[in-house]
C-alpha cells in the first residue's frame, strides 16, 4: 500500500475537437511524496498521471498510472480503494484551474 501525500500538480483541460465526448476531461500529473522505506520510492521522485472526467454521470478517474519522474518509466503498482478516492477528491478540487 502506498501512503499518498500529494505535494503538487499540473493540470490541463483536454479538448474534444469533434464534440463526441460528454463532459469535461482533465489530465493531471500529481507529484507524490513517497517514504524512503516504501518499495515505490525513487530518488528521482514519483508521479501519478490521471485522467479526470466530470460529466452528467458524475466525477471519475478513467485512467491512471504511477511513473518515475525524470525517466517517465511506468511503474507496475495499483492504488488501494481509499487512495483512488483521495486522488479523485484532489482532482475534483483542482480541476477548474
């Protein structure tokens, strides 16, 4: 289990040039603070990329992955349910920037 501590982010609203998708979509890159004792730890830092969707059906994360910052290497780790909820809440609070 990763204990998520989100220390920063960048966000970009994704445009749908053809108008096929409902709602708004945002791409988030979250900066995570990971304990040195955690197997996920890297000197370069760890990030999480997430696609956040807000539409008439509600808010959700449709895709995410963890990566090593600097190398952009995708890491094979999943989030626990409570961590996914934390990421969703964070994205929801910061999507309108």
